[in-house]
C-alpha cells in the first residue's frame, strides 16, 4: 500500500485534427460542402494560420469536433471528484465496487510528505484504514457476503487519498476551459499538476489550438481573481487604471 505517482498517457486523438478543425471552421463561412473542402490540397501552415485567426476572433464552437482521450493513473479520489464536474466530457473510472481495495495505494500531499511527523501519522492512518477495510470484508465473508456485495459497503471507509485510475475524453473547447481554471495557481495542487501534464501533451499534438492554453491570466494578460490573485499578473482593475 505505498504512495504512488501521477501518470498521464494520450490514448486517442481525432484523426487529422488540423484538417478537421479547418474544414469545420470553413463550413461556417463557405457555400461549399465540407466534404469537398476536405479533399483540397491545403498546407498545414495555412490550416494552422486560419484556425489561429478564427480562435483569436472568439469563434470557439468548431473546437468541439476534435477530441482527446487520456489514461490517467496515480491520482486521488479527491482529484477525480473535481475532475468529473467538467460535464462536457466522458469518464470511465476504476470501480471500488468491482475492484477490491485489499492493498489500496494512496496519494500523499506535498505538505504532508515534506514533514516527517505528518508523513508518519498519515501513513499510520492509511494502514489503519486498510486494516479496517480488510476486517469489514472478512466479517462480510463470515456472513456469506462476498465479491461486489462486500466491496460496495466496505469501500465507505476508504479515504479521499485512495489512488484511482480513470479514462477521460474531452473536446478541445472543454480542454481549454479546464486548463483555464485548473492551471491557475489557485487550483488545488494535485489537479493543477494533472492539468499541466495534459496541457503539455495537447500543445505537442495540436499547437495552433493549445499554444496559448493555460491559466486565464496567461491569455487575458491580467488576473480576474481579484483579492485571491497570486500576484503573477496585475489585476484587471490595475490594467484599466494604467490604460486610462
């Protein structure tokens, strides 16, 4: 039952995403059929330039046609409780009902990992919860309750620190929204780490869309968080005063 680290792997990406976005955007402004435009011999440089122009104009809806699917491992249930709030997405998460947690891994927050006393206490509590889980499963077995029927109730004592695995599919528009919120310094540390890893992958695969992705302040040039600002960028009010 050791601590475990984060892993993110890109499983799938829409075929030829650059061309797909290009013809989707073009369809909005052309009398021609996207099926014919798809066959045109257009350079990737031109497609990328056109997509950037459309995004800079604020036209985002065609971004929903391209989807990324990620395999994520080594994250806590605390993280996935936040992640699944992004509704325009698909999720397939490891079940604690069908998968026995007889030796569950767990995530240790940095603030605890760097303190010897806190780390020792945290580990002790994880071991205690593990023993409690095993005792519940054993008691259920004595009563003739096994498998998922036992696991579904024994899991109620598992901590939010328990490690989980999840497959996530999001379109480009939702990914940009996710990055804008979760790459922010105000985001919880674990989901911010995940968001930055996913953003790194997206930038590599589709630069025209994600090269300016990230926290809202990086795109806006100011911080919209008011009194909660981390100080990396000036506040919106400060920018307005300076320009005024």
